[in-house]
């Protein structure tokens, strides 16, 4: 059982169908519905019991690898970078970036995600370079021009009406010459309640006007029968001057 100390004031508790409080399903208050948070929490919980050698295997998607490629193109040494990853989930991307040499701050609203990320970082000997914290993406002042890189994969869409305003604040928090690393869903996607706030290609292009696009793509992937999902990603560099 996880013991949280101190417990933030805005804490809510995932409640199992039986009505029993599930201490391993705690999260900070976020706009995403309880069922979605509990679902992600369930996936991460399984990782807490995974042998350490499996946690060391960082099977990341193409987006962080696109960042690594962009850094090479821009001749930037990752070990000089301060990276913020928002909604870092199982911590594999945060560890991948820390393994490149960067200093990484990883945030997620789920206690279990933070726990798995710390466990993974420990298994990889990356604790000095990776800090995992329980925190929402939104609802706090993100310092202007602080980060070399901000990574936001499959998460900003769950802020609903705050998705676009918060994305703009996040972009402000990136230093001149720094990178924004993004992925999210677009149509086609099954209907959800509440509807996911898909951030479209046009909206990304508008927000990233003047930035250098190192990688910008869309995919449609049939995840299972009758479940074709659209994805969009971008790795973009903020103008230096
Ligand atoms: C689909 S998963 C994506 C995780 C990871 N970024 C990835 O790409 O594998 C969504 C994640 O967003 C987190 N999340 C959802 N809303 C959040 C919020 N407002 N603040 C912080 N984390 C949030 C969930 O806890 C979950 O870890």
C-alpha cells in the first residue's frame, strides 16, 4: 500500500465499484473523468510488479526518438538540457531522455505513475537526473522561458476547454531555441463522454507559427477491430531570436 505524505488538499480518491477506497488509485484533481484515470492507473499498477530488468527495457514511441534526431540535426548535446515531461505515465520516455544525459522533471497526476517512474529510474540508475512528481499539467504558473524541452505526449487533450490555453502557456515556458515535443489524438477516434479535445493540425500550425518543424506527422492505427485511431505529433524548435 502506498503511503502519501503530505496529502495535497485537492486530492480525490478512486473508488472501486464496491465503494471501497483503493489507496493505489489516488490522483490529484484533474479534468479527466475518474474512470479514465482509474483505467490508466490499472495499467501502471501492473508495472509495479514487473521485474526490474523489464522496466529497464525502454520501448518508446517514435516521438522521443524524433526529438533525439532533431537534437543531432541541431548539434545540441542532450546532457545540457533541462526537460519537463507532462503526464509522464509509465516513465519510459522520461527515462529514455535522462539516459541521453538530460535532466528531466516528470509530472503525472496519478500517484502510481510517479511510483512506477521512480522505480524505473532506480532500475536504470537515473535517479540523479530524473525527478518524478505528483502534479497536474494545469492549475499552476508555469515559469516563462524556463525549459529547454517540454514533452507532452497523449495528455493535453484531456484538459478539454483548457487544452489550447494551457498549450499556449506551455509554449511560453520553453526557452528561445528550445523544443516542444507533442503527440495527441485526432479523428478518427471512437466517441467519448466527455468528448476529447482533439488539437488539430491547423491549431498546432497556428500556435507554432515561426517555429522550425523538425518532424510533423499524422497516423491512423487500427488498435483493435473497429478501433481505428488518428494520431498527430510534432517536434518543433522555438526561434532563437
Ligand atoms: C494516455 S496516458 C499518456 C501517458 C504518457 N504521456 C504516454 O504517452 O505514454 C495519459 C496520462 O495522462 C495523465 N493525466 C491525465 N490528465 C492529467 C493532468 N491534468 N495532469 C497530469 N497528468 C494527467 C494520466 O495520469 C496518464 O498518465
